C-alpha cells in the first residue's frame, strides 16, 4: 500500500474499506442506471433518451413536480423565515420558545407518506379542519394536497436552516438601525433579511429538492395528478415495467439536485456572520409579540390539527361516524395485518443501518480529518459525501434494483440496510468530520509515544472524546431509516416489509386505521430513541464532569 | 549525546531544512529559535520521528536512529497546546503511558514527579478545570513518566502568561538538571531562548544561522540577520525596562543596532 504514503496501516485499511464499500454501493448502482439509459442491444444509444423526451407524460410529470415544488419551497421558506425571526426577535419565555421549536420539528419523526393521509383526513370532506373552517373550494387530491403536505414536510428543515442563521445575527443592530433613523422596512431589511439572505436561498433550494424527490407524499395524495416520483415508480413497478425508460426518468431527477448543489455553493457566499453576538434578550414589544404569538398559535394549531388525526383514528371505533374511544380498532389492526412483524423488521433495519452507517461515516471522517493520507484520499471521501447528497433516494433505489437484482443481496434485509447507509451518508459524515477537526491534533502522536497501538488510542482517547457526536450520528441515521420510503420502496421483498412500505401496501386496501397505527408506532419509537439517546448523552457528560471530583 | 548530521528535509522541491549538523551533549537544554516558517517545528518533528528525513542522520549515543520509527526512538514531546486527553482527569493523563508499559516508572517515581511539578492538589481535576500552567505541568509529567531519552518541547511558554512563564522556565531547568535530561525547545521568542537554554540554535530559511551559548550569541552574533531580528528585539525590550526603572541608559543603545540594520539593508 505504498501509494497511500506514510501512514498507519490501520488508517490505510480504513480508507480502502470506505472507498471500496462506497464504490460498490454508490458508484456501481449509479453506473447501472447510466448503462440502462445509454446501452441498448446494439451498444451505445440515445434512443431511450429521445424516446422518453418525446412522451408528453414525462413533460407533464416533470413540470407538475416543478410547479408543486416551487410553490412548496416558497411557502415553507417564508413560514420558516418568520418562525425563526419571531423566535429570535420576540420577547418570549424560554419555555414558550422550546414548545414552539418542538411543535415545528414534530413532522421529522413521521414518514412523509403519513403526511399525505393525515392531510386527506384533516382537509378531506369529513376532516377535522374542514369541519372547523368549512368546506374547501378545491379538491384535496392532487395539486392542493401535494402543496399542503409538502409544506408540512419541508417546513422543519427550512425552519432549522433559518434558525441556525438567525443565531448568528446580532440583535444590537436593531438598536443601531433605529438610532440611525431607519424606517421599519429598511430596519427589517438591514437587521434580518440581508444577514440571512444566503440561508433563505439555501432553505428554498433544500425545500425544493426535498419535495421534488419525495415519494411518500405523492403516492398518498397525488391522485391522478402526475408527478415525476409517481411516474418513476409506475414505470419501474407497474404492470409493464420499462427499465430503460425508468433509468432515463431517474436521471432526469438528478438535474434539479445538481443545480441545487451548484446554487448552494454559490449562495454560501451571501451569508455573513457577526463574530460577536450579544446575549441580551430582546426587549418586549406588545404589538410585535402579540402578532407573532398569534402566528405561532395558528401554525401550531394547523400542524397539530393535521397530525392529531393520526393519533385519533387507531383509538376510536370508526372515524368519523363512531368517534368514541375504544381499543378494539387497534386490536383488530394488529390481528389482521402482521403489524408486529413489520414493526420488528423496521426496528432491526433502522438499528442495523444506524450501526453500520455510524461506523462507516466515522471511519470516513477519520480518513478525511485525522490522517496524513494523500490529498486525493481525503478528497474522495468528500466527493462521496457530495454525491450521496445529490442522489435522491428514489434514484438510489432504482440503481440498487438494477445493480443487485439476481444477486444474493436481492430481497434481503441487508440490501435495505446498505441503501439506507448510503442514502443518509452525508450528514453523519459531516458531523464526524467536524468533530474530528475540532479535536486536538496531537492526540494520536502523544498516545503513540505513550506506547498505544492505533486501536488502543481509538478506544481510550478518540472515541471517548467524540462520544456525543457518535450518539447524534446514530440517532440521525436511526430516525431517518425509520421514516424513509423513497429508496427502499424498490427493494423490499415479500418477507422484508418495513413499516413505510407496508403503509404503501395498506393504502391499496384502504386500511387507514392500520396505516395510522403504524405511523403512531414509528412516531413513538423515534421520539423514544431520540429522548433516550439525548438523555444518555447528557448523563455521560454529567458523569464525566463529576467523576473527576 | 544527540548528533544531527547533514539533516535535509524537502517537501517536493521546497527545501525546509538544509544541511543541519550539530551536537547536543546529554543533559543540556537547547533552544531552536527563528522566525515563523524558518523550519524549527519541522526540525523538531524530524528529531521526534513524526516527519521522515530526506537525507542525513540522527544519532543518539552512537546509534543511528534515522530509520527507527517514532515509537521506538524513546524520545517524547509536549505539544504547544499540550494535547491532554479531556476524557481523563489530570492523574489519569499523567499515568496514561503506564497502562501500556507498567515498568516505565515505579509508583514512587510517579509520586516524586507529582510533587516536583507541584500537582498533588490538582490530580482529580478535569482538564478544563486546570489553568494553563497546570496543564503544562501535567503534560510534562505525563511525558516524564515515560522516561524519555530526549524531551522535546514545542513552544512551551507561548500559551502561558506573566509570572507563570518564569516559574515554568525554572521548572524546566530543574527537570533537565535533576534527570540529566537532554531537552530541546522550539520557540520564536529570543528572550525565552537565551535565558532558558545552555545553547541556542538559530535557524533562518532552513539553515543554521548560529549554534552557540547565549553569551556568544549576544556578544559575537555571526550574521546581520541575528543582529537585526534577534538582538534588536532584546535591546528594545531592555531599553524600555531600563527606562521604566529610571536607571541610566545602557552603553549601547538599541538605536545604534537599528542604524546598522538600516545600513546593511
């Protein structure tokens, strides 16, 4: 392994392991899509591309996706911006603040496919919200439903980006702006809009990308309104599958992602950060605080109104006609649909994905940030992270289907775990890389001089000093593996159903009580895992702080 | 005795260390002094074994260590930022090396070290509860437990302030004398180098500008570089301090050095 320079063999091995593994589960599936899109019986051909491009259905689906996603991104970014702005500039109590944050982030713990059904049940003819505000002038199936569910789906990430951005905005500038005699609009622009402009663009792009590539929402609520995600699914898994056409559609899904990445790189330059942030809480302002208070109340009511139905349906006799509490429904649901088996499958897949994913991202982060391997080795890890970030789950799923059908991997739990690991690689990898670059650069050398082997240093120094990050990586991977459907919908077999794919199957039989029961299970599990991991991390920190005394 | 023979280190075509040869008698303190980018940290890393030599030899007590890996050289280092493990308390940091090599130091020796470095009352503290000087002492203790043949210190005083600096200086001297320990210190501060060490190695652009005892450097600087960048600084400091204490001005004012510097430039 001379070409890897002078570095411990363990790190060289880690690099080779990560590189080969990611080549197999990322590069090879993507290559398989390209092969099906460009290689016909007579070798290289563009006919599949031209064939796809001449179909009206393709344009309609692509344009529809584009329209819905643009509107969703606009709404989610605007709401996210004002939600974050209010939290930063209004004089709320800390408890109120945390409560608002929790409510806004709730959707993260549920699969997107559930949002669609929840929206149908809330805004539909007998829905909770419809009853409260009266009949809607439009049908919930199709465009309107997609937009409502899409906004709920993309609001948490948009809000998180904006909140992170506002954390770097100094409120003292409001005072400066006021004494300089700025009018309200100019003050708003100078102290809130301009400093967060870069993040605003990022939030828009991310929301657009997430919505464009999501499969859960369209499959539940799109109805006959054709979007690219449902078109891809129908082409691949329909009565007459057309793999060549499917691969072209999959490639077309990459276009917005690639544009997103390019724009995101550009707009990071728009951001500016005040290097010193005053900790001074905002001064109370009756009018402003009341306005924002009302805004949060309405927003929370809407979110809770939509999600409440998920927790009501399993526990009443028959929604909405016999709406009294009973456990009969949930008993029946468990007895009829193998809910327990599917749920256990999901737990296993999520836990295995979190475990393998954490290990892989940790090693890759170490190669990147804590080794003296040649520059190209480190760059390769970054490239993998960038590519996994670009490739939508559905495209990955299609790639896996092409690459591994007929192999021993097909229809196993292992293939689901692999798909999850590569699908969610970027974020935990960046978490690890960041933790490693903050860690003292002298640890490994010092420990080696004290006689440690590489593994001893890993066990005694590196892991204990990045334990909080490891827990966060695990938690991220677990929750995301529990709620994802886009990649695995192509890969589940008859014996490897997980909760989200089961929901899709149950939709066919219109068993909404079972769908909501599964959703409740996913939600409770995710919240429990999150609380458990956060609690354990806090306990570890506490113990470390006090054992020393 | 540590001998460096025609050391050369190049990164690609960029030569960082060029033909460095010198001898360090056992038990002496040697400071490596020079402006940033002169190659002093690279020289330290080369001696430690962290960085590979391009050519030349490192000989300790007659044994050629040039191709011996870092872990087997028996040298040890205290980094500028100490690299203490935050998950362990002060004591566990100090005895870290004993887990791998139980016989490196006896319990009695560890105890003596703790007292010598005045760390008894800080043993159960977390790393972030220690002051800069305490961290430095813990890091030195952790290294000395391994009984290194040569102790390398990278900018040991730059993270410390005021009085603590002087007390750590004294302690480094005490340790070198007590253990007859060859100590090599990297620093960018002439005052530190000249007041702390038996010999000073001045590097400029990867070459030896002068290697001599502090007095020789003060009284017989071998190049205008040493005059301009090292002695001038000391003169200004001295003048300022004299002025503060209202003493008579020294015989040779710093200004005269500056004028020669200007003339030679």
